[in-house]
C-alpha cells in the first residue's frame, strides 16, 4: 500500500452481503475519499483497505461499526507517518 495517504481515507459503505436483516450494514470500510463520489454516481466499485470490493451505497454516521481489518490497516498506515 505504498503511497497511500491517510488523509484520503474515510469510512464509506458496505456490500449488501454484509447487511443485517433490517438492512443496517454490519461494518463500514475505509476507502480512498476521491473514489466515493465516483462510485456513488457512476456505480463503479471501490476497494477497501481490507480488500473488500463493492459499490458505495451508504454513508457512515459517527459511531458506525468499522471493519476490524480496515481499522488495522489504517492504524498501520498512520504509524508510518
């Protein structure tokens, strides 16, 4: 993940296979900020830090559950600053 800047990472959306019965996402993932709008408008897929690939369909709210694998990668990237 060389060259990834932590200031371009935000919590985006989940894949549909990670939703619960009431359509609430199980986890939100970290992805590159500049890819979120493109995915939401064009329907293209984004790649999360954990490797999950999905289209952006929801925005995370403060306190939303974060994918533990994305969180680990994000924390490792921040330590490299």
